[in-house]
C-alpha cells in the first residue's frame, strides 16, 4: 500500500480567522464581535478523509462554510489544489466547485420541496454542463441508483421520502459532478442511529470505490472514527488536537478530547462501516 503521507494536498486551510459583528446592544457602546475561528491551519490529502469534531459553537460549521468558499475568511487563505478560492472570479469559482461539494445537516431543509428529485440531483451540473432534458434525467437516474434509490423515483418530491432517503438524495446531488472532495457538515446527526449506519456505509462505499475524500464534520467521535483516517478536535475556534484517528481515540493528549471521548456512547461495532485505513493510523 502506498504511503498516504505522500499523497497530494486537496485542501489547504492556512491561519483562518472569522469574526462576526453582533447587533449593537446600545447606541452608546460599540458592537461586539464573536471570533468563530481563531487561526486554524489544516491540510487534507487526497484519498485520506479528515474528521472535524467538537461541541456546538466550536467553529466546525464556520470552517465548513469557509472551506466551501460560501463565506470569506476575516484573514487567512483557503486553497483547493493550490488555487486560492477567494481570489477566483464568480465564474471560475462555479467551475471549481465541480471538484468539491457539500452535504448539509438537515435532510428536510436542504431540499427544495417544490423541485422534483431529478432536478435537485442535477442542480450542480446546470451551471457547467449543457445537457438535453433526456440526458439530464438519464444521468440523474444513474446517480440515484448509485445511492440505493430507484430510477422510478425521478419525479417524486422530497415529502415523499423518509429522512434517510432524503439524505441519500443530498448525497446524490453532491456526487453527480464526481467531486474529489465532499464536505459533510453533521450529515447524519439528524437521523436515527440505524439510518445513520446506512448513510455512513454509503459514504464509505463512495470513499473506497470512487476514491472520494471527505471532510466530515461531527460532534460524535464514534461516527468520525469509522469514516476518516485523521481527525482534528476543535474548541472555541481553535484546533486543540489532531492526528491519525486511532491515535487520538486511544491516546488523546488534550483534556478536551478526553472529555469528548467520555461522552461517546458505546455503539456496537457491527452497526458502522469499517475503516480500511485504520491500520495506517496506528
């Protein structure tokens, strides 16, 4: 097996900060600021998925939005395959996003209830591909089947699906451009445990069979450990610990990581997908 440490970097986050100005509470006092990120540096290598864990308010979702170039950092840089995303024109950024896509937390709120499934799945293609109506439907059917849904569901609407099925639709939308990187922000936290296992198995298949790399954001170390080779622990806008997932799980060096581990429920290993790279993380 090749040494993954020599694999090229897909995403480089360098000294990222992000501050938000709060609504003014008084005419006689300056508006307060919240520092969501306070100098985060992170490198994600091709073929080596990274987990980001931490409690609510630790800065995880802000990091995801900056990594997707949905927001600009207050300072620092976001580079995908060496290109500074925040220096690209709007047109170039749309094209670049073919190679990195996002899966959001809420499988109910992330899908437009007025749009049939095939149009939802094909949405990332509309800005960059000129396909006929028939070609779009054909490609949508293929992608739906790849995530375990039937092609005869093309004209269904989101309300006709369960939560787990909706998240499969969101995954289909994310993979239709065959991206190199998928950023998943709490993508299974709104699902029942049994459904979480099904969706995680699907993501593991995409990782192993299609070579996709994940930046998987979660508050749950147990979930991250079964999908990712590496993990970074966030607290108060900072990364307080990072390393191979097995090392961090078995030999945590930071007190906050130990606190997170103590709160992890003991789940049956058979529920979750196995991580073929765990042995590399020893």
